[in-house]
C-alpha cells in the first residue's frame, strides 16, 4: 500500500510540474535610434582569444523620445571573432542637442550558423548601457535595461541601431 501511495504521489507531482504556466514576458518600449558612422576596421589575427577587430566610431546622430543629438567621434567597437560568432563591445559617447554628454557601452553577440532545419541563420542583438548625469532630464537612462537590434539601410554608410527599453 505504501508503494502505491508513493507512486501516486510521484505521478501527481510530475503532473503538477508539467502544468506550471509561463510567466508574462517583460514588455519593450521603443527608446531611440542611433545612426553610427564608422571608420576603417583593423584587426589583430590569432590572439589567444581569437581574432580581435577594432572598428572606429567616427560620429553619427541619434533620436528618440525626448532626446536627440550627435554621436561623438572617438569611440570604437571592439570585436572578438571566433568561428561563426562575434562578441562585440562598443564604447563611445553621445551628445544631446542641449549639450549633455552621455557615455554608452554596448555589449552584444553576432552569430552566424544554421537553425534546427539546417537553414542559414543570423543573430545580432546587444544591450546598451547609458551613463547620463543623474540630475539631468536624461537620468532615466541610468535606471533601465535596454536591448538593441540593427537595421540595415543601403543609403547609410554605417550601422543603424534601434533601441528598446525593457519595461
């Protein structure tokens, strides 16, 4: 009888765990678009971590809800390339139209591969972090997480990043 009870209890717990409902996902809110101009890339082959590529950030513009301005020349996108995968870390500053500087550090992944059906796949996502003066109207950028994805525009020589705030 005890074995039957234990078997029944195990079956109930397996059934209960299979019925756990997936929680609601966080919502995204569009924040801004960055149009980043780039200089000539250079690289260091065969480091202990893979190929290192550096892409200078030479300028550009950005615009979003309540913010607009330019991208400051002098940053760079530092990429570490291995077979089919690139880790990126772009470090640069932006300047709002009213003269406020904001530091940006954007880390992400670019992956080329094949999906479950063997078809080619491309994945490019990143998570920018902003450091704005806390006492400015841009202080809200310090207290949120963001994700971004590129969009490709044939008429723009650079990269266009669309950025969303995770609500």
